């Protein structure tokens, strides 16, 4: 039976959300929008990495906006030993957050070069979910849609491609990499998880390396608590009902009980942001070996 407290919480969430949440859709961008980055350079790096026998690069879909066409890649790493854990990594769903996409490409290059590092973990890595946005250094796709609000409606080419790829797959860990131009420090999300120990371990490692930790992300509903946004499951279901579901919300509901979003502040140099993403990534992946992953259920 649903408790009165939960009902009241959902009603409050609904009221505030309806007053404050953006639709995730702005005007369409022109086809003449100037290119900022050359996606063929990413393609060249991926092709080079795929020379490793443990790594394959596949095109899981293609986005097309007028004359602009680009693939959505997935890099699949098959471990040397029998697979013990399955991990999904992604970046670049917002095109103006370059560190997320770059750390994904660097991770692909790393596992290709050093397959013994994670010799019993299989990886699916999507380095750039939003190729058009990445190419033009814009948060949205060419239609002006925020792809990270479209994992309930699937109106965008990009979200539909990701859904098709992950449908029916279960992962032991999922990490999505982001940046925040408005924050003053590092923060991260976890979803429907009763244990904050692992997230706190990541946050303390970042703090211990001398980087600032975000205390007050500019959000209406969920607030940071010393670098952590702990999103409840009921909030995810509500976001699904209101058609504002993010990629990690979707993953938590359908593909893994352990899902995290890593956010770096763009006020830091790119080198530092990449270092933070790398640090968080390694702590979260190594937790698989240290029995630190939570006992949360996928339901």
C-alpha cells in the first residue's frame, strides 16, 4: 500500500516541477550553424584503438540533419578472461560538455592498449551520444531538443539509438559523464540507492586531490549535499510520467541498479576536469572488485 507520505511527496514534486522545469526544447538551429569540432578526428582515434583484438568499434546508428551526418559509435571491449562484470559508459549527450566525451575516448584507448587492466570486465562505451551537439559545441541536438530529457518520449534520433542498443541488457555498473558550466565544484548523482558510501568515497578522493566540491547546485527539486545528489526512485518514476526522463534515469529503471552521473565544473582547466573524471571512473569500476556496489534492486 502506498504511504500518505509518498503521495504527499509526489504531489509536492509535481507542483514544483510544473512551475519550474524547462521543457528541454528550444528553437531549431540552422543548417549553417558553424562547426567547432571535427568528428572525423574521433573516428581516426577509434579506428586506431580498434587494432586491439579485444576491442571492436561498431556504429549503432546514424544521426542526420540536412547535410550533417555522423555515426553514434559503441566501443565493445571483450576481456581476456571470462566476463565477471559488465559496465556501460557514456559521454557527450550534451555537446558543450567536452570532458565527458574526451574521457570516454581516452578510456577506449586505454583498454585497447592495456587489456590486462580490466581482464574480466566487459565494456560497452558510447563516447558521443550527441554528435551534432558535440560538433557544434551546443548542448542540444540540431532540432533544439535536450536529448537528456527525452528518455521517456524518444522523439530524438539519439535517444532512440541508445534505447535500441541497451534494450534487454543488464549491466553491473553504468556511469554517464557530464560537465556543469554553472557549478563551482565537482558533484555526482546516484539513483535509487540506499547506500551513499561509494559516492562519498569518490567525492572525498576528489576533495583530497585539492578540487572544490559543489555545495549548492542551482536546482529546484534535488539539492547537492556536499557534492552528492541522491535521487529517489519515486522521483525517477515521476520524471518518466512527466516525459522528462534522463539517460541515467532510464538506465536505472531498466538496465542497472548501480548508476552514477559524474559532473565537473567547467571553471577548471580541461586537464583537471579530465583528471577528475578519470579518478571517479576508476574508483567506481574498482568498486566491483571490492564488493562496494550497493544491494539496491532494479525494481
